[in-house]
């Protein structure tokens, strides 16, 4: 009898499908991971409740948001829905339930109470999830396409962070948000603590780890019920930021719950073991020690006076934009244009390292990159071309000299290039060796 009872149990583990009386669920594949200050509230999105076959999700000016076209020539948010939709969207009660499902599981894991298959270590730094309207709008756009397939990272990317994704499909047109719990329940059995040293994604638990990734603190989901070939289906899409399932990083830090909560967070009163944001900007990066830098500028109130001495000249002025992790400088330059960031004359007996923390490239994803970030130190020239992915990247040039050297960073666009953008999150000069203060 015990053996026979064990067989269906084993099958349920080996074949991760959640069964109910008139429906089936499928999880899909795993997701592989002039001065003007703009606030997040000023981002404009159109009303996206219903679409005809001819309509697209475009801005009031009749264009797809430029920010998304920078990341992809075909952003999910701007695609046209042409399927036979029965119902779509999530309401306020749905949002509360989605957050409750996620945070209850995250709390269980973080508190060291996951005991079903084996006791998993508690988490010292796991965030409480909050709802994000921008992630939800893009997730809804994906669900309303009625295609049970992950979009590309670039198609769902937002300014604040890379975005992860979980999908679920059911063979019913009834909304059952409780089914999202299957991402956790049906996959936690496959996870072993040794997969987190560093994190290594195995095919069997990617939805579970994205759902409970410690540094993820924003989620937004979409839902669409539709007909296809005479049958009803429902597609659930949840987008997460920052994205989880990043190989060679850390799923979560093992330790006493809440003992390593990030800056600007504290232990949640509602969800035991989780770190809750104290402001709408959420967890903040730790500022490096000033002892290690001649100056370090991240355009915050904590910048030293030396940052005011940096001179910026050139074809155009920077604007300042705000994201969750703080302010950054941004500009779009045309062909042949440039900006010079002059750090002044620098000397340090143990050497020094000017740096920028930047992302740059073509302003439209389908245009060729034609931009350069070049360090000019005395007579030395060290150029950088754009990285493959549009993420903030540490770029620097180490120098040892026994005299003062003029130090500049030049942002330059090739003569025949399409418009190119330059975003800078921080700049400065470290003492001695180069110090990447932006590593996780």
C-alpha cells in the first residue's frame, strides 16, 4: 500500500503540473534572467484596458515610448493584441492577493520554516515584494498577446532594472490567481542549498527561485482569458524587478532573518523575516568609504564639495533623471557631438583611477552603435565602446605617475552615427587601484 501511494506522489514531483477538476496548468520554460529632473510619477502610459485588432499600446503622441525602443526594436508594451480575448486585467483585490501569495512564501522561506522536503536555510536579506504599475502594464501587454512564451529580456526591460518573468497557462477562462502558488509548491522540492554557492540555475526550480529571489522587491502581473481553436485558456504573466535567476550571484544570503536588510529597509511587521522598504525608492546601494576615493560623486546629497569642481562642457547639457536607486545624468548626442567631463589635475603617490559608472549606445535598438567613452589622462587615451547589454557598467583607467596629470572623460559620437545616448550613474577618482563600488 505504501509503495502504491508513493507512485502517484513521485509522478507529481517528476511532472510539475497542477491538476484540478476541469483544468490543467502549465508553467512554461524558465526565464533566462537644460536641467530637468523627472520623477517616476511623470512617466505617462496610455489607458490600456481594451484594444481592437488595429490598436497598439502607444503614447498619447502616437509613438511607442522612446525609452523602450532604446532597449528593443519590438517592445512587448507596444505590440498589438490580435487574439480573441474574453477577459483581461487585474483589479485591486487581485493585486492584494498576488502580493499575499508571493510574500507568504517568501516569509516562509526567509524565516527558516520551509521544512516540507528538507529544511532550507533562513534568509538574512530577503525583501518584501511591492506592486509596480510599470511592470504590471508590460506584463498585461504580454498576457494580452495570448502567447505562452517568454518575451525577450530586452522587450520587457524598464529604466530601473532588468526584469525577470514567470508564466502560467490554464485550460479554463476562469481567473484562479491561487494557481500562482504552484510556482513555489511544485518546485521547492528540487532546490538544494548547494545551488546557492554561487547560484546555479537548474531547470527544475527556476519559477520558485524567481518568486523568492532575495533582491527582487517589485512585481507586476497581467492576466488574459482567451479562445483559441474553440478552446478557452488563461495566461498569467508576472514580471519581477530586479530580475532573479542570475547565475554566479546569490539567490539569498543565509543567516538570521532580517539581519542583513539593505539600506532604507527594516524588518517587516506584516511578513516575518522579510525586509520592508521605508520609502518608495526601496533598498539603496551602500555608499563606499570616502577614504578610498579622491572624490566619489553619485549625484546625491551626500556628494562631497569636490564634486562641484567637476566641469562639464560640450555640445549639449545633461538632464537628471530619477530611478529607484537614485539620480543619474543623461543626454542624447547627435553625430559628431561630444561632452567633456573635466576632473581637473590629479596626483596621488600610490596612483589613481578615474571611473564612470555608465551605460551608453544607440538611442534606438535597431540603429548601429557609434559612441565612445574615452579617458584622457595626460597624453594617454583609453577608449571604451558600448557593452553588449544596456546596463550600467563600471569603466575605469588606472594610472601611476610621479606628477599631476590632467584627467578628463570624453563622451563622443562618431561623425556618421545615429543619435546615441549616455547615462551616467556616478563618476569620480579612487586612490591607488581601481575600486568597483557597484559590485553586488
